[in-house]
C-alpha cells in the first residue's frame, strides 16, 4: 500500500491530461524498446516518467565518448559499460517497482508479449527486421530517427516499412549505403524520441496518431519546424 501511494504521488500531475483508467493501462502494458541511444534513451525516460512499469529492452552496445553529445544515459559512470545496465540503474532510481527484461541482440521471439515496439536503432537492416517482425506479430511498430537537426516519426501497423521509404529488398547489398555515420545534435534526438513516445501512448490509449504511410518530419533549423507527408 505504501508503494501504491508513492506511485500515485509521482504520477499525480498526469491526471487531468490522462484519466485514472488510462494511467492504469499505461502502468501495466508491456512495451519494447530496441536501441537505447539518442532516441531510445529519451523514449525510455519519457515512458518511465509517465508511469509505465513493464519493459523489454534491447541493446548490444556499450557507451563510448562519442555518445555523450546526445544520449541521455551516457555518463562518466557508465563509460564502456552496457547501455542496458545503465538503463536498468536509471529506471530503478525513478521507480524501484519497474519490471525490465534486457537483451543484447534483437530477437523477434522476445517481443511476442509486447503491445507496442519503439525503434531507437540507427541501422537500416535492423529497422527492416524489427518492422517485419512487428508486422508478422501484429504489434504496432513506432519508427523514429534523427540526424543533424532533423527527424522523422511514424507508427506502422500494417503498412510495409520498405514500401514507405522505397528501400531495396531486405539483405540487399544496396542497403549498406543507407548506414552512414552522420552528425546529430541532442535537441533532434530528444524531440524525435519524445514524439515517438507520444504516438505510442496515443495508439495505446486509442487517441489519434500518425499512421504510416503518413509521417511527421521536423527540422529545428527550418522556418516551419514541423510538417507531415505521405510516403510510399
């Protein structure tokens, strides 16, 4: 009973924006996040702060100094340590009751019980694998990406990811050309990850969301920061 009181105090400011019934749903629903870097770490933090408690996390990497300019979980304490380790430690400091199952490599079998998957990766081949696994399992796939000062977000339910972005077939050598190391600033990754969470929550709570092939773009250096476009 003490924990219930602490939880209610922590999420008290949510009420009025979402209902008690919606809060109960968010608290128990299993959510998967693939990638805990720039966008994925922000998505994880937002979900924790809104009161979600049931996670499946995937990331095979360790923190490097080049992560520090944009990744929320990157600190000196966790340099050269697993990103999943840092994520679990961070989560427990926010809500000790949070339930987390952490994995390295993405495995479609490990998301079967998830009700939604947020993609925080930066590799096109992996994105296709995740999107296809979600479509086969009938799990909504929340795509978000950030580069330079811009980003893109959408929720895929039944629309094919490769079709939306006109990508070569899976495992094609041409896909490697899409995996280039680029610059990005923290505001771009933070906005992309935050909007991805908003759309995931909207889907869960049956509110309007950006459904593929419609996508939301933003460019922080543009006169009109946000715009929506239909792809595919």
